[in-house]
C-alpha cells in the first residue's frame, strides 16, 4: 500500500513538472509563429510596395518589431512610415 502512495505522488509531481515546463514552450511557440507571420507580411508588403514606390527597409529594428509583435507590428511600421 505504501508503494501505491509513492507512485501516486510521483505521478502527481511528474504531471506538475510537465505543466510548468509546457507553459514557457507555449509562449516560445507563440513568439515563433508571430515572428514568421510578421516577417512574411513585411516581405510581401515590400514586394507589393515596390510597384507603388513605398517600401519599408528591413533592418534590425524593423525585423525585431515585425518578429516580436507579428501582424500588428507590421501595421505599426506601415503607419509609422506613412506618418514620417
């Protein structure tokens, strides 16, 4: 009976450990997906913007903004470029 209690405690601790470690993984995956979407949108906007004469230079800062914030970051960069 004692081993059953140890087994149940071990299972509970393993479950808690997986939950704790899975949370940062979800955040990391969300950042990666936002980064990919932002980068693709920035590249597509620059490809289409060449025909209109309106592009956003891709440098460290624009890549970080598009990568971290995703689509809203690219919209911010477009609005910022239009206002300046």
